[in-house]
C-alpha cells in the first residue's frame, strides 16, 4: 500500500545547520551600537539643556572680577563686540548706566 506521496520534510533551524547563529551575533552588536548612540544623544541633550539654564552675562562676569574698578569694568565691556554690548547694556540696571 504505497500511496506514492513523499514524506513531508520540515525546515531545519539555521542554528542546527550552521552550529551557530550569525544573525543573533549581528543583533547583539547592533543593539550595542544603538545603545551607544542613545547614550551619546542623551549626553548631547543634557549639554544643550544646561546651556539654556545658565543665565550668565558678560557684564555679570566682568563685575565679579576682583580688584577691577567701575571704570575698568566699563572699558572691558567696551572691548566686547557691538551686538553683545547692546545686549549687556539692556541687562544693566539704570544706576549702572550712569556710573
């Protein structure tokens, strides 16, 4: 009673055939690369955020220099470029404008 139908064969797993899975190793290395990229992006975001939170101005920094009188402070600010001077002038108090 031979029906003539060949027996069905099942596909073998690639790990069984090769003895190892190169796709598994590739996925693991890709995951490591993606993790490093993610860490780098997070560090970059933190750096950008920290820049935004600092509220220092040239004028504030010049005022903190020890042993520098008002005249020298204004001369130092005068050496800063024009756009920065305008911004710093608007940040000064009215009393500082007239000193």
